[in-house]
C-alpha cells in the first residue's frame, strides 16, 4: 500500500462511520501514512493492526496521543 495509498484511504475513512477493526499489517506504511490514517479514524475503532509496518517512534507517539484523546471523550 505505502504512504500515498494510506493517505487516500484516510480520506475515505472520513465518510465511513462505525467500523471497529482495521487490518493494515505489512503494507509499507511509515509514520507519514500512519499519521494520515490515525487522524481520520473513528472513535468507534477498537482494533488497528499496523504490524509489519515501519511507523517508528513518531507513528507510535501519534498513536498514543490518539488513544489518549479517545479515552477522554
């Protein structure tokens, strides 16, 4: 998939409500693609599989801040 397609997918996620699981393992997503995806995830999303991607520390930090925001709403 890569970051470019992750960005396109993230735009589509804005209009999809209610999905609880997103499987994106082994899709060559970096912290840039993860940032796009995480910014558009629904608060109803419970499972996000990004294993096998190289999201690095920046992607992990962004993921943690999104989870923190989700838990405070």
